[in-house]
C-alpha cells in the first residue's frame, strides 16, 4: 500500500489490511511475549495506533513491516512498564517499619561469630601487604571500583594496576586457603 498524501488511513482500506496482516501480527507478538492474551492486547493496540497514525506511513517499507515496528515498540514499552511495577513492588514501604527477618533467616550467634572471625583473619592478611597494595585491592574488590578508574585515581596505567592487584592476591591465596581449608572456622 503506497501513501500519496498525509491524510489519515481511509476506513475502507482497514478491513482488507486487517485480514491480510492480523494473523502475522499476532504470531509475531506471541513469539515476543509468549502469552496469548498479551499478544492479542498488543495487536489490538497496534491496530489502534496504525489507525490513528496512518498518516505517518510513507510506503517506504511494506505495511506489515510498519505494523511490526509499532508492535515491537509497544512490546518494549510494556516490558519497561512491567519491570518498573515489579521493582516498585520490591521496594520496602518507607513510611512503615521494615519488618524484621524471620528467626530462620537471621544468622545464629555462631554464624555471626564465625563471620566476624573470617573478616578479622582476612583483615590481618591484608595488613601484611604493603599499604599501596592494600589500597588497590580494597578499591577494586571492596569498593567495587572498576580497574580503569582505580588506575586513573592513583596515576597508574591499567596494566600495572592489574598486575599489582593480582600479584598481591596471589600472595594472599596461600594463607587464606590454609585457613579456609581447615575445619576450625566451619564448626
């Protein structure tokens, strides 16, 4: 279908276009959504948009392609909207109190003690390194700053920063493996 002018789509053309493209449009949306009802809803919304914005169709691509681009954009909008709704449902109610963890989810006193002991041992091993190495390792792994930013922050090139970090991690590996391989911290 070629559009010669910027008028809305004539109503007489719609039934033939609907018959020609509707099944393909629903199948396309069904492949994207994997939900029959949602595919039907998005197909109907696609036809509504095509009807109201028919003047935007220039005839440069086949009509079915134009419909699928509308459908694709509607699906993307739906995915974004549903993701926002899911995230909002996960946010705690900031006006109310955050409910405490159930007793079975809270760490036991023994688990808390073992966790503190592990942290203390890791800190002790880190303190055995020179201060520059400590700083680089903490920046990269504790503060989770990307390697390139760590290098820039300390006026080093990326390769030497990476080398220093991993060389010092290798020196930590043996004492940490020895500690964590023993059963003393597990029981």
